C-alpha cells in the first residue's frame, strides 16, 4: 500500500524473455519475484520470442476452474504431443 510504502519487488523483462521467466517460475527459482512484461517498448510484429528447450507448452494444463473465453483461445487444447 502506498500509504505505508509497501511495494512488490519486480523484474521488468522484455517480451522476448517471457519463456525464460516461465522456466524460472516453474522451477521455483524466483519465488519472491514478480515479472512485469514491458509490452509497450518490447513487443511488435518483429519481436523474436526466444524459445527455451526446458519448457514444452504441450505439458501445460489449464486449471480445472479456469474459464477460457472464447474456447478457441485455448491454444493448449490444439497442441499435439
């Protein structure tokens, strides 16, 4: 809360580093870290998103209580292993 000068520690990352941040989060290497993606400055049609061999989106599962609207937005449902 700003009244008590309490704020979260964040790491500002570019859009191309999202996959690396996901690996760190999944491995609990960044338990006390919050990633904030600088979309305005780092994402456009020519942004190369760096892949990471340690993650495979086909292994991801949508939380059982999650609602995806529209259903077509569930990219994971269409991935084949």
